[in-house]
């Protein structure tokens, strides 16, 4: 048992909160997190209809890329603002920005407008995820956090499975604009609930935002994601365009590090990476993001193209993986809360991700759906053991004043890992399809997709193998049993 009763949790604003009170308080936070996770999957389902009405098929990828870039770039900014100005108000502001972007996207009259409004929406989404995890860090100490990890796992599953189902229903019955308008009711509930229920002490540290760091990080992330997205697809890997983007990313990254060393209040304080565990779980997080995004995108493609599954059921195709995530993610949280031990879980998770990727890489045109489901469940188990644990370890590794920055760094690495993996995996799949000279349907196409899927998951296996030694090197430092210090009480009058 922990020092505190299993029925109450120490928080910065209350003397003690019951377990049910914490869950009710976090409900609005979970709804906001669900908003960010649902959006891309809902919009992805609506994209064919959008292009038929607005045109601009050649700019289709930018509807997703613009959102992802804006999310990645804004994530550390929102995290730092939360550290400097207080988590609650910054979180509420990100919900407002996201909803404004959603309404504007739903009203777009051209593909150019839609891409621009998706940038605004992505800026808000960057604050939803980092704010949600940071607020959990504020309200629940690491030792007790395992009891609440099931909530985030359920949100992840609902976002991945529910998005395509909701997107298909809404687009087919109400039109593609409601793929964006559907965010409004959920977002408004999240805003009102969080504004009412979240009780956190006011924070306002006298410091300026590191705008030079923001600009340099924005260029670094944009150049990196664009190089990974275009290499081998739009331009050759050794083309001047790709080499130029790679060089730009390296130069601006070096400049960003130099600025972070010099400014008084850096965007991503380098001191957080002096903690050994922070650097190690960052590596694991990149792998987890890559595997999560890659599996969610390329497994349905394989099942639809090779196993002839219906596109209308694309959300349900991932059910074995998502169910495993929800079930398995309950285990580390409960064990961590009861014993304080946690290192074994990222190690087992990284190992299962490696094994699961290798199993998926053996699939061919004759592999049945049951076999595929079993392989997906292995991957889901690996994700369930690592997804939330990396955030907990990172938050436990830094001082409370850097909690937002550490959370933002983990979210940024997860997003970048997913973006880069999707780009590289897409290039591998495209190469297989091009080499086969396959048509868009028939046995030749199915065989080419199967071979491409094998290449994708062998690459994923190599990526996941990198996470195993990183997880083994994590030091199991004691988990904090308190959150932020309570506000000082005024001295009694004489």
C-alpha cells in the first residue's frame, strides 16, 4: 500500500480528494483529449467527399500535414505557457482555439481555406493533449496515477475506433462539414466541465515566452516532417530538395539548442534532459508513436486490400489491437500504485512491440483475419504497457516547475515519431507498389500490398528493437507521492 489511503489522493488545491472526486474532475480533461484524438480519424473518413466538393486533390495530403505540423509545433508552447501562466486557463484557451478552428474548417469554401483553418485547429489540438496529461500530473502524484491510466487508455481506444465510425456516419447522413461541426458539443461540454470542476492554485511566473526558440523549433519540425513525407515519393532521397530540408533541420536544431542554453526561460529547458530517464523514455516514446500511427494507418489498408474487409468497418478492423491496449494498460497502473515498481513494464512493452511487428511482417496474401487479429493483439499489449508509462516516468523525472515542459516534450516526440514513421512506412509501401507495377485492384495489387506491408513491419520491427535497450537502461527511481506544493497559508493574526 502507499502512504496515502487508496481512497484519497493528495492534490495541490485540496487537502485530500476522494477517488471519485478526482475522476469526476478529470472527466472534462478526458473529453478534451478525446477531441484531439477523434479529429484526424473523423476527417480522414470524410476526405474523399471533401475533395469531390472542394477539388484540390493534389493538395489533399496538406489537410492532414498542416494539422500535424501545427500540433507538433504548438505542443511545447502550450506546455511552457501552462508552466508560466497556470495550467487551467491555458488548457481552456486551447479548447477555444480548437473549436474556432473546427467551425472555420466546417465553413471552408476552398481547399486552400480548409488547409489554413486546419492549421488553426492543429494549434489548439497541441494544447489539448499536453494540457490533459499535465493536468493529470498536477492532480494525481505518480505513485497514485496508475489508478487513472485506464481512463486515458479508453480514450485512446475510442479515438482510434470511434473516429472512422463517427466520420462515416456523419459524412454519409449530414455532409462532410459536420465532420468538423461535431466537435462543438463535445468541446463545449469539456470547456464548461473543466472550467467548473478544475480547482488549481493560480500561477503566474514573471517570464517572457522564448519566441526565438518557438520560431527555430517550428522550422526544425517542419523541415524534418516535410523531408520524411516527400523523400522517395515526391523527390528522390538524394535530391537537392530533400538534402536541403535535412540540412535546414540540422542547422535550425543546432541554433535552437544554442538559444535554449542562453535564454532565461527556455521553451524546452535542456535541464529536463539531464535526467537520465527523461532521455531514455523519449526514445521509447518516439518508437511508441511510430508504431501506434503506423499500425493504425497501414493495417486497415492491408485488411481492406488483401483480406477484402469492408472500408465501412475500418474502425472495427483495429479492435483486437485497441482491446488489448485497454485491457493490458490496467495492469501496470495497478501494480505501480500498489508496489511503486514500474521499470519492468516499458521493457516488456518494447519487447512485445518488437515481437508483434515481426509477426505482422510475416503476413502475406494468404494470412487469415484471425491470425492477423492475434498479431495485432500482441502489438496492442506492447502499446498498453508503454503508452502511459512513458509519460509517468518523464513527469516523475523532473521538478514540478518543469512538468508542463516535460509532458510537452513527450507529446512532441510521440507526434514526431508517428509522423516520421508514417512517412517512411508510406515510402516503403509505395516502392513495393511501384516495383510491382500493380493496378489499383485485383490479385496483383493485393500481392503488392502484402509485400509492401511486410516491408513496413520489418522496418517497424527494427525501430521497436531500439526501444528495448533504452527501456532496460531506465533507472527505477521512487515515484513521488505528492503533487505540487500547496499554496502557503497566511499566518494567523496576532
